[in-house]
DNA sequence: GGGGGCGTGAAACGAGCGTTTCAATCATGC
DNA sequence: GCATGATTGAAACGCTCGTTTCACGCCCCC
C-alpha cells in the first residue's frame, strides 16, 4: 500500500479519468487498474459507480462552496459589499483552490457531465443549493438599481460562465490564438470578475427594443 | 410507413432521448422502439450510434450557424455594425429557430454532452469552426477600444452563456423564483444581448487590482 | 409483369459492463 | 500471540449493449 490510501487513490483516478475520458466511457476495470487496486474496492469503499463520481465531485465542490460562504460572511460583516467583492467571493475560491488550469478543468468537466444527466441518484445540485440562495440575495442587494427579474436572468447567465469557461483549455487557446491560459489564475479571475460585473450592471433592455 | 420517414423519426427520437436521459444512458433498443422501427435501422441509416448523435446535432446546429453567418454578412455589407448587432446576429438564430424553450434546451444538452467527450469520432466542434473565426473578427472590430487579449478572454466567457444558459429549464426557474422562462424567446434574447454587451464592453481589469 | 435494389424484420453474436461473492490477508487491541 | 474486524484479491454472474447477419417484402422502372 502506497502513501495515499486506497480510497484516496480511487478518488484521484476517478477524477482524472472521468474528466478526461468521460464518466460512461470509463470502466471500473480501467479505473481500479489506474488506481492500483482491486475491482471490488469500489464496491467496498463507495458502493456503486454513481456514488463514486458523486464523492469525487463533492470532494472538490464542498470546500469551494464553504469558502465562498465564508468570504461572503466576512464581506457582509464589514458592511455593504460592492458587486465586484461579491463576484470575487464567488469566483476566487474555485480558481485559487486548484493548483493549475488543468485541475479547474477537471472539476468543470465533471460538473458538466453530471449536469446533463437526470438520474435521480446523481443529485449533485444539492451541493450548491445553500450557496446559490445566499449569493442570489447578495447580488440583489449589490444591484439595487436593476430590476430583480433582470438580475435573476443575469445570474442564470453568470452560472455558465463560472461553470463552463475553464472546462476546455483548448477552446480558450483556440479563441485567443494562444495568448490566454487559465494557468494564470490571477489574470483569469480579474478578467472573469470584470466581465461578469459589466454584464450584471449593463443597461437594462428596453421593453420593445429587441429588433 | 408513417408520414415522417424512418430516418427522420430516428433523428427525432434520438434528439429527445439523448437530451432527456443522456447519450450513454439511452440504448439503441429503447431508441428504435420509441421511433417505431427496427434496431437495424440505425446501422442502415447512420452506421453507428456515434454517427447518429452527430447527425442529430448537425441537423440543428448547421442551419443556426448558416443563419448566423448570413446575418453577419448582411450587417457588414451595410457598414460597420454595432456590438449589439453582432451579438443579436450570433444569439438570435439559436433562439428563433426553435419553437420553444424545450427545443433550445435539447440542443444545448446535446452540445454539452458532446463537449465533455473527447472521442475523436465525435468532432462536433468542426461545426462551429468557420462561425467562430468570423465572429471573433467581428467582435474585435466592434470593440476597438478594448485590448484584443481581453476580447479573447471575454469571448471565451461568452460561449458558455450561449451554450449552457438554456440547458436546464429548472435552473432558470429556480434562480428566478419562477419569474423567468426561456419560452419567451424575445425577452430571453434581449436579456442575453444586454448582458453580453455589458460584459464585453466592461472596463478592463487593472494590472494589479485583483485583490 | 417481372426484376432489382432499397428498406425492414427477427435473431443472434461476442464483448464488456457493474456488481457480487467469498476466501485470504492485514492491522489492531486485548 | 491470538481473536476480531477491516480491507483486499481473484473469480464469476448475469445482464445489456452496439453491432452484424441474412432472409423477406415492397416499390419503381424498364
């Protein structure tokens, strides 16, 4: 037995393989071979393949959401936070808790895969429920001049930016001609916060002005 | 043989079932039964399951991208388009070519599923290559006051908004407390354009101002 | 009106899957 | 040092999957 326990090696291998090759395309035989353990270890430590992938996501998402809420607590204890402060509290924990862009990419790909499944066993969204509620309220307070319904729409647009932007490093490289990389966490954070702040604060669409 | 051909019924059933239950979770036996045809019809008309899902996506995406490019052609023929015009040319074809929010949701879920696979057979992104190149250039021209590298970053943030915002009707309903629905195409378009325009035009992040 | 090929039906193939079983092994506290 | 529970190893189970095969019907055109 090597340094990390079997359970942790299973989580590590599952995170990497599920993210890179896909959940359905990765068999538990490849996975346990990659982790250097027996096939039955999955059943013993997690029960099923579905419980394993949920545990993989939860291991990454839970600390991020806890730090998000802690930062928001700190901000609101100090007064009424600016929009950019709330945005940084929401985005920074995701980027800064991972070593490089590849780590964020893996979590994003895992999340996206679970998002497109409707299996009742895979209720990953409950991990975000309390965080979502708290931050929706914070955004409403930070945007008093914007119609709340418009804020709801814009939060709906904001979620995909945070969840999906770093899910494919090639896309960023292709679109930017190689000039941008998610490995520069600080720059990525600054760009995302300025983009989201601009979108959330934009002039509201006029009633009939779509054409 | 009923009105739509077997091939079209296969595409219809595949679009619905792949989107609702997931590509991997839908067997060709369920699918052909839903379409009211024989299992071998998939092999006969498409060859493999992968070729089928690609055909499903292409049937919806190709007309959208063609209309995007046609609208951009028309805009550029008439002069130098405003940012909002380019955004509408990009977003409107997706929303207006589908009857309701559920249709957009299906296409979005299909696209997201294929995005998280790295199978070389599923090169769905080639469908977007020419459209992406043309629109990147158009956004750069419409944003002469913004550093091009910043524009690249912001286009990277924009793609997820368009691709994922309507992929889950429940998310929109939950976040908005039921006040927003993607079935109102015109309103959804106006909100998305204003959000994206605000994000793309936002003040650029200062060099050291991330903390 | 008969021939040719396009489309369909029923059935089977072979492989790979997640899961389960159960005995062997290890660590640990008495 | 031994009993006990936790963990691992090897093997098999039962099932479902995508794919393939091949014979049959239908329709159109000569």
